[in-house]
């Protein structure tokens, strides 16, 4: 794709943006991009769990039942689902940068307004509306970082960026424990809301648009020239025109992209007819396992005759293992892709089964840690793989649709524990039943990897034929 009139292309020097991106190191422009996207998803992670930290206080303040908060959490997830789908496609139409800024600003305002709620119905409505903005942020940040990352380090960059979400969600507990007794529950929403609005405003100045997106859409040649200069175009390609960033004398190209129209049907075209449904299924199943373990481990460990303090510590090892595992495995995802998800599923099956078995507390901490490595590590890997599977014009929509559909698994996982407990199953049988999810994840991973290899062979054959 070129950004010059046709008559000028014969004499204008070409700057290959793909080559610039592939030659990047993690410093300067790229480091600032990852760091700022880290901050954005950190705020998103905190705001998504703010209601959970406020819930115990609100139960007493509003004289409601704990089970009534299921509507708050459920409708919040529904809002995230809607936002992932709508703002995913919006990012492929108007750009990742503006969609991220609009999404952060939207959920910041709605999160702050949550501090003014006076009833559970009001809070439920506000969490749904805030969820729409939240749902659009992650797929667009994944797409933006993916489009600036060299292919060999794409999963690493996405994992570094997305670890901010886990830190924001986990760190919210420490913030809540300090602020709640001093300022009351509204401050949890006020801090998150103000921080989000501030980040949105600063993003107007510091967050770049995807240069791949701009070139493929034929937009903003001045902006493309500035970004190319920051990527080192002058040093790489030389020439006075390139060094000056003169968009009238330079044409910028990307030569590794499919040209497709961003529509819902495009997610199932050009070799994606099997890939997209398989990716969706993997997101649903892994989200089910993640939210089941995340929500129910403290209760189930306590039912296993573990003292409450030890049960809390054992459950805490699950998110710790997830964050550590994701960071440790990101280079493997860069190299082996879907095969890492297969390996984690095969390891996760016996680890999850063992959680229901009697064992010393130290061993249980280790089992909980490893379950986090397998389940949360797979979730990070899926984000990275989703960013690799789709071309630029479809990347936000592809990642957003996978995240949105995956929220169905989140809802099922959140309520599954209550359903199984109502069946009066032993704790060991309960973990064994849930572990069957890993069998399907492993099978679908093999199928997805096979389809990707077949598509790569067919694409190579078409290239040679042409």
C-alpha cells in the first residue's frame, strides 16, 4: 500500500515499514509504546474488579444479599462482551488509537459515576455500560502492540504489555484494603475513574496510531512520516528525503499484508473459516477454567478442611503462577505458537485433578501455582496467538471477537462451581470433572495448529504460482 499519488511513485524512494518494524529492538519508541499500553491495561484491570472489592462493604451498607451481586458481575461481563465485539470492529475502521482513547475515557467516566450509585440496580446498569468501554480496550491494545512488534518477538511484547492487566486486577486488593477503612467504598470507583480519564487525556499526546493501519488505509501521510522517522527510517534507508521525513518525496509500503475489508464475514474468509471458530472455542474453554478456578478456589480449599488463612494463601498462588508463567513462556509462544497452549493443557490436566487430593499445604501451594501457570499462561498465549492470526485490517475485530465470545466461558465458569456444589459432589470429583476441559483444549489446539500449517502451505503455493 502506498501513500502517494500514482504519478509520483516511479521516482519516489520507497521506505519498507515492514523492514523497519522487523529490525526494532526493545528500546526508545517501542519501549514507550509497550510501557504506555501497560499503563492503559493496568487501569482497565483495576476498574474491572473495582466492584468486587467494594462488594463486601456494599452488602452491609445497602442491606442486600451476597448472591445479588451476581447480577453486577454478570452484567459487567456482558458489557465487556458487547464492547469487545463493537469496539473491535470500530478499531479496524477508525483506528486503534482513537478507539482505545474513547474506550478508556468512556469506562473512566462510568466507573466514577458508580461512586454515586445508591442501589444495586443503578450499580448493575453502570457496570454494564462501563464494561462496553473496558471490552474495547484490550483487543485494540493487543492489535496496536502486535502491529509494531517484530514477528519473532510479538508474543513477548504482548505479554509484557498485558501483564499490566493482571497487576492492575491483583493490585486492586492492596489498594482497597488501605483505602476502604479510611475513605469508604466510593473512593474505589473514584480513584479508578479519575485515573482512567487522566490516562485517556495523556494518550492523546503519547499514544501513536498503528503505522501499518495508516498505510493500508491510505491516511495521514504526515503522521506516517513522523512515525517512520521514530522507527529509524533515515538510518535504515538513508537519503535526504527520508531523513527529512518529507512525505511528498517518499512512499511508505508494507509488503506482507492481506488486503481485505473489515466486516464480520471477513473473519471467516481467506483461510480463516476454520481458524476463527477454533480460536473462539479455545477462548471459551480456557476462560471457563480460568474463572472457575479464580472464583472458587478459596471456597473449595476451605471445604477440603484447610484453615481459612491457608486456603487464602493457596488460592493466591493461582494468579501469581499465572503472571510468572506468562512472562516465562512468552518467548516460547513466539517460537512455537499454538504448541505452547497444547503443552500447557496436557500439563494442566493432572495438575488440576491434584488440587482436590489430600496433600501437605506446601505441595498444595505448588499445585495452585502450577495451575495458574497452565490456565492463565494459556490465556496470555491465546491473546498473543490471536494477534498473530489476523491481518492488520482485521486484527482488532479478530482479537475482539475472540475475547467477546470467550466471555461466555467466563460466565459459565463463574456459576459452574455453584451448580456442581448443588449436586453435592466430593471436592475431588468436582476438580476431576472440571479438568475434562483441558482435554478439549488440547484437541482444539492440535486442530488449530494443523489448520494454520495447511493454510501456510497453501499460501506459499499460491505465491509460487503467481
